[in-house]
C-alpha cells in the first residue's frame, strides 16, 4: 500500500505496546453486532426492502465464495442444504425447506453443528392449520439456539406475530412452546447472544451430485 515503509514500523510498535486480538480466530462476526441491544442486521421484515437487505447480508457474509447445494450426513441419512458456503460456514434455507418437510431434531442439529450462520427466508404467519410446521419451526429454533448459531431471518412479520392463535385455547400446547420460541428469536437478535461462541461439531459432509 501507500507509504508501506512508514506503516510497517507502526505495526511493530502496536504489537510491542498493546494486546493484539485476532479477528480471524474469533467466532463472533462483528458485522452482525450493532447497537446497544438488538442487532439491525439479523431480522428482516417486508417483501421488498426487507428481502433486499436480507440478500445483502448473505452476500456480505459469503464474501464472493462459492455457494452451492450440499448434503450433510446424520443417523444414516442425508440432509439437503440448498445453498451453502462451506468455506465461510454459512447456509441458506427457505422456511419451506426446513419446516414443511419431514425433518427432525437430528437434522436440525447437524445443520447447527456445521454452520455458524444460518439464513432462513420467507417465514410466513402461521396458525393451527399449519401446526406441524409450527412444531418443526419450534424445534429448529431450539436447535439453532442451543448450538449458538447466528440466525438471520426474513419473515412476514415480527416474532410475536408469527404464530397467530387464540391465547385462551389451552388445548393447543404449541401456544406455550411458541412463547419460548418467540423469546428466543428476540434474544438471538441481541448483542450478547451474537457474541456467544458457536458450538461446532465434527460432521461429515458430502456434496450433492
């Protein structure tokens, strides 16, 4: 760069006088940590602007690396990952990929143990008519939360309005379970959560043919 001969001695001076922290070794992506409480770049609402911002964060975090489909192996079966940058540890799904298909806890956990950042788009407003989708979404969020995954969301509405149901209906157990999910989605937007260390796992991956 410009005036390299002057800049290099300054680097040595910094190393002698200060404690140097490696950003490369950190499991926190500080591009996602903004503001005092909630990060602005992890939960997006709206068809146009929200989707554009969601896409922009994905482009930023994959940083021009190869994005392709792949498979993860768990309990003798393959879990399809529609879009992933393996080198960056980032995966991308639609809500339909994750919650309208017959996936379970083991499938979600293998995702959480392989990717430190997971994007989910097109999360709709749900009701009791989609109760199986609701159950899978609850299980998915729990799995990402327990793995300390950075969850980047594009949804139709805010967390408190994703599951629309009569709160007085005590026959619907998912009302109480989703209250925890809503709370976790809110927490996963916080600076404190985004600075947590990702709980990675040793998972075998095979590329889709």
